[in-house]
């Protein structure tokens, strides 16, 4: 009887286990990439019951946990696509419950606290990625309550607020411990009137109102002496209406109107004695800017778009001669400055109205005389230019010592990949495609592939019998040394080229036009050559269209293999071991940034 009872128990257990079925879904119709693996109680209603795992398309786990009668239960884990843990905690009846932990993709914990349903409860902590506490405080029914503290990444106090029913007055501190700002918060959002203070003097720097975390209404910025510097209004963080900027004596230095968050209509700026210094009329955030000397003569002119300089800008001496020019893209460009006689004086990068990186200085005869790096202090538009690398001398040249400065990276230089070719050359039996790693106005490393097929558009069996034709390829590695001029760059360089091709001819066999035999003579070459070229580029420091015009001369070794049977057909093929070559080419393409 006991044996019968034991058999019945085992049978019941097997039956119960058999009631759990495994299901799978896929990302694709071909069912190559699993999306989910889960268990169900039956195959009719498909009630989720048991383990559940979901996957990213790359095969890494997205989430895993358990279901009980179609409801989540137990500990669940969620992951980044890289496979690292994103968050972990308990789920009960499809809601969060208990302690939940959140992680940066690096694996360091970002946040932790207790959740009851959808409400946060008790102490919560957030962390910087280095493990230091960022913020700590208490929730009561999902609303902040009591003292909350925030910290800088090195653990120094950053701010504190005492909440009552999710509302309180926040005080923020500079790293030095001095007060930087104060105002009310509702939850994590700034509301009401806020004041911001200067760290050095402690004086009021600016003040204004927030509405639901965004600037709203009038805002005022002050000089350290307390006089108004800027006055204007915001609507949901966007500047609107009339804005005025003042000198410390109270006279207007600049004025204009904002519409839809963009400058609109007529804007102007003045000197302290009231003379017009600049003017621009905006339409949809764009306009033509003009700057003047005190005498009223042009100082500079160019286009503005979304408060950034765009396109070609020109700068003038007071006598009207051109002082410089710059082609801007999104507020940044390469500036060329000139002596009054028009010869190049200086060249470097500009971001807005500030010089950045290392600048080059030139003598009137065009020789490079030195470098300097602009330094800006805390006052706007004040530059202290420091000569760093060389004194200006008459004898400094581009080649210094025993090495080229082409190999010296420059601060903030543009780096790009040039993709170019010339499909027109297919009519000449060649199709070049090149990829070049380009360092702004300095250096280029190029890989070129040339498909050889002459004639290009005829099938092999369609070439007239007795006529020679070619099939093969040529690859080369080139190094180019760029030298900017007013329009584009000329360059010199060298290359190594390997060519693997065949000379072919179709021969009529036994006088029967339907019977054709093709003979071949393999031709392999290795060459070294020098380059001289000129590259036209839309902008030397940005992505855009480019044209490369070049010539080359090379010398190397050639091996042509012709057997005795076919020798008479390839008498016109040059079979000298020493190969010399002269070529000219033109490629068109585009520059793409890879920084």
C-alpha cells in the first residue's frame, strides 16, 4: 500500500511539472535571434508562470525574473545592451516593492532606495560614478521630506534644503563654501524668486523667477557695484521681448528684441559716448552683422545665425584695407590676417570672437616666423597673447632642425576622412577610389585602389580579336604634406604603388570566328614615386566637398611573363624590367569628420 502511495505521488509530481511549458519569441521572421524565453501554465491561455528572460538583438540579456499567474514576482534584474546590470529589485503584482538599486553602465551604483508600489519611501541616495554620494534625503509617500543634502564629486558640501511636503528653500554653495544661489524648490524643480551671487565679492550677480523649473518673467544681471548690467524677460526658459545691456554708468551698450527664443529685428551696440559700434537686423535668428570704428568706417562684416558667426567674414583696417578674413561654420573657422600690403601676417582658429589654439605668425615675404597662443582672462574679449614656441626672426622656416613640423599635432586642429574618386576615368580604362586620413592643413595619409579594365565597358569575349586589352588592379599608399594658400592647399609627397594586371588578346583559332582562344601575359610592378598636387576644399577645417588635382613621377621594377606560344601577340607590350611612370589625375569627393 505504501509503495502504491509513493508511485501516485511521483506520478502527480510529474504531471504538475509537465503543466509548465516553455515559449520563445524572436526579433526576426527567420527566427535566428531570440527575443524572449518564458514559461506558461498552459498552451491555450498562455498564462505566464515561471522564469522569464528577454534578450537584446545582440544576444545579451535585457531582463530576467519570474512570473506567477501572469504577475511579476521576486527579484528582477534589467541590463544595458552591453550586458552590464542597469537596475535590480523586487516586483510584486507588477509593481516595485522594497529596495531598488540602479547602476551606471560602468557597474558603479548610481542610486538606491525603497519603493512601495509607485511611491518612493524612506532614505534615498544618489551617487557620482566615482562612488561619492551626490544627494541624500528622505521620501514620505513619494514626496521629499526633511533635510536633503547634496555634494560635489569630491565630497564637499554643495547644497541643502529642508523640505516640508515636497517644498523648501534651497541654498547652494560654491566649492569654497560661499553661497552661490538661493531660492525655493518644489520637488527637484526651481520655483519662485531666485538670487545668484558672485563668489569673490558675495554681491548679487543676477535674480529672477522660475516657474516649474524654467526661467519665467523678468531677469536682471548686475555689476559688482550693484548697477544693472542686463535686463530682459523669459518665457519658459526662452528670452522674449525687449532686452537691454548697460554700461556701469547706466547708459545703454546694446539693445534689441527676442521672438520665439531668437534675436529678432534691429539690434545695435554703442560705445560709452553713444557712438554706434555695430548693428544687425535679424530675421528668424539670422542677419548681416556690421561693426564700425568710432570714425564710422567698417571694422568687420559677416552673417550671424542663431547667435553664431556663419559663412565668410571680412575684417578691415580703418583705412579700408583688408585686415583679415575667416570662413565660419557653426561659429568656428580659420582666420587669415594680412599686412596692409595684403601679404599673410597670421593664421589660426577662431571660435566666435576668440582666438583658440596655436597661431602662426608670418613675415611679409611669407616665411613662418613663429607661434603664439592667445590667453583669455575672466573679462570678456580681452586677450593676452603669449609667444610660446619661437621668437619672430627673419630666418625661421617651415622645416626646423632635422624634422618637419608637419608631424607636430596642433591644438584644436580638424581631423577628417576624405573619400574620393573619379568615375569619368572609366572611359580611359581606370576607376580610382581613395580614402585619406586628413589632419588640417598639415598631413594626409591616403590609400588608393585603382580598378584596371581597358576597355572598361566591354566583356572579355566581345573585344575584337587581335586587340590588346587589360584587366587588373593597382594599390598605393601615399603621404602628403599640405601647405595652405589663400584658396585651398598645395602639397608635395611620396607614394609606394603595387600593380597586378594582365595583358590579354583574343585569337581566332583555325580560322573559325566561333572558336576564340584568349592569351594572357601577367604584369606585376612595384614602384616608388613623388607627388605634387593641389587640393581645393570647401573648408580646410570642416567637412565638405573637395577636389584633388595631382601629378606623379615614379620608378620601379616590372615583371612581365610571356610564354613562347603567345609571344608574337604581345610584342607591343613593354617588358623592360625597369619601369618609369608619369601620371596626372583628378579626384572629387567629400571630407567627413571623425572626431
